[in-house]
C-alpha cells in the first residue's frame, strides 16, 4: 500500500528529520505532495488562506533541496499543488523538480465553481461542492464532464508548447536553468540562481530520463 505525505510548508525541521530517517533506514513515503500557501479550498479560514504557509515556489524548492542534498530525491515522487492549473505555472513546477502536479481550483471553475467560499456549508450555490439533492440539480454531469476534459486537454497542450519553446521534448526534462526571471529594472536571473539549484537538480535521474525518451519515441512511432 503506498505511503504518502502532503504538506503546506512552513518550518523545515520535519523535512530534515524525514530525509535523515530515509537515509538511515532506507524507508520513506512513496510520494510527497507540496501545497503552496496560495492554494486551499473555499472552506479555509481567510486568515489561513492569506497568511499561513510559504508560497509554492519557495516551499517546494526548500523541501526538494533537502532531499537532493542527501541523494534521495529520485526515491520519491514529488507532486506540486497550489494554483498550478495554468501552463506557465505548471512548467515552472516541473522545472523545480515536480514529477506531477495536482489541479483542483481551475478544474472546479471549469465545471461551474464561482468561488463562493461556502464549500464547508453544504450550501454551494452552483452544486459543485455539496451533497444537497436540490443544489446538485444545477450540475449537469454530461455537459460539465466535457468542459472538465476540454480544460485538461487544453492545459496539457499548452504545457507541451511551452516545453518545446525551451528546446525540450518533455516537461520532465525542463530544468531551473531553462527558465529566466526578470525584475522591474530589466535585470534577469535564472530560476536556478533565484532558488539555489545546482546542475542536475529538478530533472529525472539518468535511468528515468532514458525512459522518458523511450516513451516519446514510441508515441511518435504510433
């Protein structure tokens, strides 16, 4: 049975202890989901949604570096979450070392969520986040399923286009050295410089990378 951990990142003591325990015992979670402070549901108290936890880019990069420095980053599947449902945000997450991303808010909006922030009341006015038989009548699974699928297909296609613009054939091969951030004074630094990444960080191991290339070759052949 898979062992997993999900966390919004604040203090880092837990992550140091987890990484050191994995090194000492050879045991640990199969996957870790890092959620950004900008994420959360409509049920979250506003004080938490606005002020608790680090933004995704900061929190994820700090956690990823801890595992990379101990040589065990490839032993965990890293999943990113926190407003990553836009192509540029998703590609940024892959460059930082995410193996997958989780999308909630944007997918919910695609089926009618209006962010009424009433998820926890069972009184969602659009019928998306409620068990009320009366309110769910406003959610048509047939049409909404098509909208959700269209959103995900479009998101994936846009990520692929951005990926090819970096010269890479797959998002897993995009690194923090491939993306550049500009400031208000027209200065620029790579994402690797901003987040303290060394060469090799944020991309698959040699074995995994060859697997990615094989999958792409098979897809092209078919």
